[in-house]
C-alpha cells in the first residue's frame, strides 16, 4: 500500500552502499503490476546494480526493459514531499499525458532520484518515467 512505501525506502537507505551497487547513487521507485480494479500495485525502492550483483538478504532485483519513455521532471520547492508528488502525479496522469497525445505502453513506470536528491532542498527534482509507444515515422 502507499502507506508502506516509506518503510521500503528506509530499508533500502539503511542497506546502502552494498557490493555490486552502481556508484552513481541514483535511486529508483518502480511501480509495476497495477490492478486498477482494486487499486493495488507493486512498488520497489531500488538502486542500479551491476549485472553480477547478488543483492543483500531480503532484497531482490528487477530488470526494467529498454523502452521509449516520456519523462516528467518534478521540481520540488522544499516543503513536504508527499503533497508535491501527489499533485504532480495527478497532473501527469490526468492532464499532461492526455494532452501529449502519447499512448502509455505496458511496462513499469518509475521515478528516478539523482545522487544529489534532497527533498528539503528547493530545486531538487524527481524524474518520472512513463513507458509510451514509440511514435511511427513515415
């Protein structure tokens, strides 16, 4: 549930760094397996890892396939994170994607936090990636 997401982040941050982690310090929140009927979804808080990485106990890996993504930058203002993210997600899904004319493709969407991310620092940002069908060129 959405209420459990902060616990995932705490567990991840507490385990960093670990052997096999990509050293760019970016972190990712990945949403997959969405069931719109009951509102459930799978969420993974993670980092990039080397192909041979064996994650720490109680952690797992997920490969995100190469795809075409629409990327929405959420620039934060230094106030509470959750209301800003919630407002941005509402705008992305109800306004920006429909207005773009893009068709959302099957696959996970994810948020990427660069290694400098600080939710209390105005100007910090989150890049939200939504898989979309590649436009056809004639």
